[in-house]
């Protein structure tokens, strides 16, 4: 009966610890917003920065799986290169050891109740009294998670101590270390948390149920156990995501094989050369050391390794989206970020489509674009005008479908951001359709032998070129216009519409022009005004916050 109670207490401790990790992960993810992701994107310009970024963010969020899944989404969208993604994951593995150091130095060295109970008390109080406030709610989650982590650890410790009193563990001392390696792998595979495997191992080591080499073998096996979550996430993804998952699996297997072959010398280094006598500190030192070894071994080989991985898997995806095709709506922050990129990509391509119909050179917009390396851009630019229009229609459809899936997962503020983005997509498509509808008018005016019509077209062509250059300066993740700048552009659009029409009326009084030509010019001018206004409205949704965007909507959007 005593053994059953110990097993139940151990199970409860594992459950509490897993729940605590979940609470801490959710709280930090929501308290940080997108700042960690933006930081990760900025720092990953080179391999060293990518490793550092992965280490820092995982050390804070304490979930290498979450960081790895986020990286998979970004690499599938082309935000990260495959090489940098591999470097980030290397860093993420190192970052998880921070929690192990915390538990080894505090969890087994101090009175856990002093830390855990007050944290749970304050967290529960904040959640009940002020849970309707976002920041307070997630602060409460963090405190609850932090406290429950140590309470779960306490359960595991006492359960292990009871097991040692009733079970003779010495009978397992003659088992080969490879058995403990597979034990660590299986435990992590089932629990999907190398952190829990580490805590269980620390608890068993602390009470003497296992010795240091056995514990090291278990932890080593746990390094590879979490890979199944990444592999499952990559299934159905594009080729790059599958290659990253394969790469992660291969270097985990390689490091496990290398370290297991050198296990005795590494343990000798820790205990006799570095002279770490505390087995708990020795174990977390071992975990840190093998992840550092993985970085040292693989970092110089990343170029060769990624070229090797490129031999595997073929791109068979029929989606034309550049960023969201393999984003997971379960990771809402990442999905929202990728949706924003896809929206800006859509507006960019809409501008290229419109400029081409006016026979305006688009090289400057193509070269200055942050999308010039996106594979879909090359496909888009090689298409005919009609194919470009169909491309944009399909892209809008895929954005709309993803929007419907994602909006149900978001909170109010995030939903507002998403609504602004899908509104930007609709406005950009409206702009495209308006220009396409006057395609015949454009050709008629451009090729007209009548100066009044040809000059009218050339005037607008020049205005369009200048307008799109201005709009392009405000289109991008790091290009933002303020309300006054957009208001100035709107005034210019409206002024050009009115002055062009008035000038035409003045010239038409003294020119031989048919009634049908007057209709063509008026229709052309109105639709072009509508298109320009719609494009401005699309960029407005990207650049302004919800309140400013609503105020901007007070401007008339149609004029005859």
C-alpha cells in the first residue's frame, strides 16, 4: 500500500510540474507579446546570434519545444533560413538547462515551502481579485506556475524517498548504462518534457536511488525524446520545415552517440578535473556541457549540414502564400505575425500589378522590397497581367480562409489587429480590381492620337508613379507612416482627382472630342481615384492603430 501511495504521489508531482511549466510558459508568452519574436528575428542575422537568441529566449520561456515550433513556422514561411533555424534550435537546447540549475541549486538546497506557498497564495489572490486585467492575470499565472513547480518537485522528492525505503534499487546497479539511456528517451517521449525527465532524475539521484553515471545516461536519453513533437509538427509542412525537423533529429542522435561513447571521460572531467562533488550540480553541469558540445561540434558545420539536408524532400505544396501556408494557429502570436507579413506581401504585389497595367517600371519597388528573396515573388513577376490578377485573387482567398481559422483563437486586442489586416487585404484587392476594370480605358488613352486624351493619361501615369513611391516608403514591418503623413497623401490624391477633371473640362471646351471620349476620361478618372484611395486605406490599416484607423475612416472614401 505504501508503494502505491508513493507511485500516486510521484504521478501527482509530475502532473503538477507539467501544469506549472504550462502556466509559466503561457504567462511569459502573453506578458512578452511579440517582443521575444522580434528580438529573435533581429539577432539571428548570423550563426552566433542565432544560437544566442535561441538560448536567451528559451532560458526565459523555458520551453525548447515552443521555441522550436515557433522556429518551424518562421522557417516554413521563409523568415529564417534553414541554417539559422538549426542554430536557434541548438541554442534552445542549451537554454533549457537554466531551469535545471534553478531546481538543483534551490529546489534541493532550501526549504521549498518558503518559496512555493507564498507564490501560490499571491498568484491565487491576484487571479481571483484582478483576473479580468490581462497583465495581472498572466502575472498570477506566472506566480502560480512558479509555486506549483516547487510543490510538484516536493511531491516527487518525498515519493522517491519513500520508494528508496521500500524498494531495493541496488539490483539495478549492474544494468548496462544503455538501458538507462533508453529509459530517459522513453520517459521524455511519453511526457514530452526533458525538464520533467531532468527533475525526476535529480530526485532519484538526490535520494540515492541511482548513481551519477546512471543519472547522466537518463538525461542524455532525454535530450532526444522531445524531438517527436517537432517531427509531428513538420508532417504536412513544406520541404524546409521537414528538413529542419530531420536536421534536429540527426544532430540529437549524433550528440547522443558521441556523448555516450565518451560518457566516462566526460563524467571524469566533471568529478575529478573540475572537481564537482555535489552529484546534483554535477548532473546539471553534465546537461549544460553536452549542449555546449553540440554547439561546438555543429556550429562550424552548419553550412555543410544544411546543404546535406537540402537533398531530402521535394517542394510539393500548392499554396501560393509566402508566409502563412504552414503557420500553426495554435501558436497565435507567430500566426498573427506571419499573417501581417503575408498582408504586406499582398499589398506589395498589388502595387506591382497596378503599375504594370500603366506600363510603369517596377524595378525600384522590386529591388527595395523585403520580399525579393521570397520564392513566390519570382513566380509572380514572371506571370502575365491576367495571371497576376488570378494570383492575387487566389492569394486573397487563402488569406481569408486563414483569417477565419485564426480569429476564433485570438483575444480582443489581437482580433482587432487581425481585422485591420484582413481589411487591408480587401482594400488592396479593391484597388487592383478598379485598375483592372479600366484596363481598356488605359489602352485607349495611352494609344490615342488625340493630345487631350494622351496628355490626360500621361499626367496620371506620372502621378501614379510618384504616389506609389510614397506609399512604398510606408509599406513594411519597419516602415510606418503617421496619421498626418497619410492625411497628406490623401489630400494629394483628392486634389489630383479634382484638378485633373477640371483641367480636362477646360481643355475639352476648345478641343474636338467625342462624347464617348468624355465618358472614357470621366470613368478612368473616377476608377483611378477609387483605386488610389483603396490602396491608401490598405496601408492605413497596416500603419495606424485601431483608433487612428477609425478616425481616418471619417475621410470620404468615394467621390464622383
